[in-house]
C-alpha cells in the first residue's frame, strides 16, 4: 500500500513539475488555469495539449504548449527556424475562422521556455486516436488508449475535413500544405478540426480565375519540424516542386487510407533518400494494386483511388468530395444538420427535431452524448423550441448513466423546470417523470422536480391537471413519503374539492385510490376517508370513485378499516350514498356488495370479541364457585343490590310466578353444597344472567273478567292482607324482632344508590306527605308507595313496579333465630295464573263522588276523577300497569299498536277524553 502511495505521489509530482516548468512565466498563465496533460498534436506531435479553464469565466479551454527544451539538440539557427515555423502556423490559424478549423481562444504567447496558446476544448489529435502516442502523458490516458472510431464518426469526420479544405481552397485561396492526422484535431464533442498551417501557401493571384501557388524546394538538411510530413505529401511537391489545391486532395486520400488502415499511410517514405522513394512511389501509384485499398469501404474506394492519382487534374476537388454518396449516411447528415442549425429558422428546426427521435437510436451513444446533446441543450435559450428539443434530450437521458445525467444533462434541465410557458414543457416533463425521479438526486427532486408537479396540480388548464393526475400513480413509488403526505396529497384533495370539472374530480379520486398502497393505515383513516364526506357533487362517476377508495382501503391487506370506523362513519356514509337517485342498478349493486362485506366483517369481528369476553367471564365465575372460602365470606357480607336481583331471578320467575318452592324456602348453606348442587347453582345463575339481559315485558291489554262480587271482595281482602304483611318486613340486615302485624314494607328496596349523601331517600317524583285516599285508590295505600330510587334491572338503573321479594329470603329474625321464610301463601292466589283477571274497579269500593284527590287532579277534572282506573289492565304480577316503567308508552312505543277495540290509556292507565286520544294517534300513528 505504501509503495502505491509513493508511486502515485511521484507521478503527481512529476506531472505538476512538467506543467509548471512548461508554462512557468508564460503570459497565458495570467488568464488561464492550466490543468493536466491530455494529448499531443501539430507537426511531429510537438505540441503538448493540456486542459484548462479561463480564470475569469471558468470557461473550459485547451492549452497548447511547445517546450523549447525539445529542440535543445539542434543548433541555434535551427531552433529559431523551428520556432518561427510553429509561430507562423499558430498565427495563421488565429487569423482564420471557420467551423471546420480549430478555434483559437487566446493567441500565441512566447516566454523564454515555451510557446503557448489556447483553443476550444480538445479531446486528442487524430494521430493519437489512430495509435501515434508520442509526446503523450505517462501513464497513457485510458480514454485515448481505448478510443475506437465509429463509422458515422469516420464518415462525418472526413466530410468535415473536406468542407474545411473547400473553405481554404475556395474561400481563402490557400493550400494547407501539410494535411495529415497530426494536424487534424478532435474537439471535446468529437468534431474534426484542421490546424497546423505551418507550411500553408497562399495564392499569388487570388483574384484570377486560375490560381497560382509558389512551392519551396524540399531541403532534406532541415530539421523534421521544419518540413511537412512526406508520407502525406503529393508527389509533385518533391518531383516537380509544384503544388495547388489538388495537392491537398492527395493528402486527403492518404488520410482516408490511414483512417481505414489503423493509421498507416499508403507508402512508407525513406526520409534520407526522399527523391528515390517518391520515384518508386510514382510507379506504384500509376498502377495501384487493389490490395492497397481493400480495407477502404467499397462505396468510397473509387474516390480514394482517384484522390491518389498521379495526375492532379484527375483528383476530385474538395467541393466535389463533400457531395459523394458515401457521405449521405443518415448519421452523417444528421450531424451535418446540427452544425448548420444557426442558419435555420424556427420552422425548419422544429421539423428537424420532430424527426430526430427516429434517428437517435441508430447513432452511437458517444456521438449522441458528446455531439448531439450539446447542440440540443443550446436551444433551451429559445422558449419556442423547448417543446421540440426537450423530448430528444430526455430520450438521450434514458440511455445515459446516472453519473452522465447528473454531469451533462441535469445542469441544463434545472432552468427548464421553472419554465411555465409554453405549456407543452410541463406535459413533456410529466410524461417522463419516472425518468426524472430515478436519475435526479434527491435534493434536486425536492427543489426542482416536485415543485413542477405541484404547479401542474394547481394549473388553470384542466388538461394539465388531468394528465398530472393520470401520471402521478405511475411514479408515486419514487416520491418520498413526507413529500407525498405533506405536499402532494393535500394538493390532490384541493384539486378535487375546488375544481368545477367533473373529469378532474373523478381523476383525483382515481389517483388517490391508486396511491393508497403507498400510504400508511392511519393516515388514510384520518385524512383520506373524512375527505370523501366533504365532496359536494353526487354524479355517478364521483360516487363510484368514492366507493372505490372505500373498497380499496377496506380490502387492502396493509390498510383495512377498524370496525368502530365502519360502524360509525364508513357504513353510514356509504348507505346514504347508495340510495342516490343518480345510480343505476349495477352501480347500486356494487355499493351493496361493499356494504355487505363491511357488515359481515364487522359482525364477525365483534362476535369474536364478545365470545372471547363471554369465555373469560365464564372462567371467572367457575373460579369463584370453586373457591368455598370466598363463597363463605359472600354469605356473611351484607347483600348488595346485585345479589338481591340474583336472588329474585334465581328463586322467582320474571313473570312473578314461583319457581318450585324456592320463593318460600330459606337459602341453603353454600358451604355445605355438594358438587352437583354447585353445578345446578351455576346453571341457575347463568340463566339468571341471560334473563337479566332480556328486555322488560311490555304491558298487555287485558279485558276485564266478568266475575261475581263475592270473588272480588275475597281477592281484594287477600291482597290487602298480603300487602300489610309484606310492609311489616324490613330490608335491613341487622337483627330485629319479629315483624308486627299491620306494619308496612316498601314496595322498592332502599339500597345504596337510592340514598343521598346524608342518608335521606331520594324522591321519585311523588310527594310523601300527600298520602292516598282510601276511596277509588285503595290499592295505592295497600302497596304503601314511598319515595324510592331506581331498581337495578338487567344491569340498567330503571324504575320498576316489581316488588323485591328476594329480600324476604334474607335473615330478618332476632339474633339466634333460624332462617324461617315468612308465610307468603296469601300471595299464591295473586301469582297463580289460574286465577281469573279482574280490574281495579272490582278490587276496591267505589270512590265517593266529589272526592278531591290531589294526585288525580294532575290528570283531569274532578268529573273525570270520579271514575278513575275504569278498565285499567292488570300488569305483571297483578300490579296495575299504571305504575312503573312497563306502563310507560314512551319506553316501548310499539305497545300502542293494539287492536282498535282496546281503550286508549295514558301513562297512569286512566282513560282520557277523545282529544287526548287523537293527540296520541297523531304522535304514534
């Protein structure tokens, strides 16, 4: 590792030293920063080429440097000749301006150690590309070492050289005099440029039709840098000391041969005996062998043979060469058109750019990226051309690597992202959004790409909004979640709610439905589903879009809707939408399928939950029953209201009937229960729990039974005596003496919840001091109605008229007295179903006419109070239905659907006038 670092250090030090020594003190370094050595070119490859940048503008350039130490072996006058020749060539190049000639950015500067000038960015010379690597950096750059010319590059390069010669011959009236691969430079974009005008010859009569050129005689004693390359020189230069434009065309023929033959010229020349070599070459050219040209493409082989002709007049001129069929290749024509774009108007450019996508796939990537792409991006300054250029740029971007995209394309696209006009720019970007999000760095996506999408959603054009909404799902997986949640979704929702276009609203819903899978469950439940209820329109397409979002959320394995949301929000919303009059039968059926699925899942989930809860409760009950210690403590503890209810329903049926003899028998001692008795007791408690969950029985309308007065009087006396005996019993758990005959017991147990903070009973709406008259309301006094709180019924605090007979099974005698049930045989006649049903009219004496009863005055006049309770039905347990919850029609309004013959009753069972009856009909139908 250390040896590698030392080697790298030495290489960097050497390169830096070379650069420093080469250009140190040269005025070029004042304005330009010189970089690394990249290539070589010019006569004898004597010019070292460095990359560089202009300090003021950071513009990229190439710096050509000739180190005078290279000619230290020559004498001073020879050194001066070499330097003068090189200076002449650069100065001549600087004066000439043409696209086919190398462009000079800064003229030649001379210092004590070197010559230097700056040109457009350069890749290498054609000689380097063809394998001539003299004066190149060490180690050899891989891009030059591995560079291979494509056919289209070769064709167009030769065409460019032909065009450059045509410019020199026809426009400048000049002969180049040393056209060879060393003097052909490939610039950064791959274009072939001519340089090396060291031996150029200008016409002596430029205004005449027949041009004349003065040629110098070959001097073999001069240094090689002071002479043209003899292998590319026309025979007439040496043999007849004459030249013209045709001499350059011979050089072009040799260059074409070299390009197709790995850089080898047609003939090797002995530079020590140049005349003999050219004489032998002349004979060979007179009858050139087909084997010499066999590597040249057949379609241009004859033209090359003509260019290598011994007779100058046979050779085609430069203008003719530009028009040969060999250069009509589609790639070459395309590249040629790009080079002449500045001459075209917008209409011609637009037509060309429209057909370009068909040509680009046929061209090599290097040509497209380094030749065509720069020409395309240069058109971004023209907004009218951007819609035609942009598709081609994005097509090239698809073939580029991410590194190439970031380095070559992204800087050019950044300003285009912000352009809003023309509108086609936005549409093109939206269609290629997946490409942009894949290759653009995340920071540039947030700063440039996504803001463009947001502008499209907020655009005034409906077409742009529709296209944007249709395209967003295709690249939603590439958008980071915070941007989607905080920026994209709110804009989609806003577009849906604020638009007046049905298409935009429907596409918004479709877009949301497609990107649901990229959102988390609770965001959808909290943000998307509530948004659906805000949509104002009720068109079928909108309703089906809403249904689709519900269905996707409900059925998606990642999302789902909780049963609580289904019951309270989703189902009510869907049910209300399903009956919209705009839906057809198929659409309604679609709604019902989703609604049924939701109901089914909600039912299954909730049923499973309740079953699990029931199993847990049963297990807890089994544990409590199987633990005798706890049961013993429960026997000794004071009975709670829940125990009282359990005792009621465990010993007496809900209809007030005796359950065997359990109503009169004392509770067995639970400590001494056998296993079978414990199981039976558990079953009874389970049945009691089921009965507790049942609804109270509704009162029934009973027709008065026609019985004789004797039976009525006996029954009434029995009822009054029974109530008197019941009132003598106390609900307290403390030891008391035996109850005295004639005392009263409250009809409602006074348990904990019914008393205030000071122990005072809470009033239930009746006035205790008021009392009841013994007239027509004798039953009220017999029941001993007192203020009482609500009794627990089925787990709910309700007011019921059922007496708490279960309290009678508690210990009520004095201390030491055995648990002996009171004699309730008087109630047998009341709770036995075989007894005939009678009305309250038959159970008590008639009220004295004119008796002023305050309680009755609440319901009507004194006239109506003279005959109260007429036809009042007897409710549960023989108690009049005028008392308690079961006689309240507002508790169960369905109880009013009775036969027409039944009398109309109010809350107290009192028959009202016809006006009250009509009011009730209006209220309950």
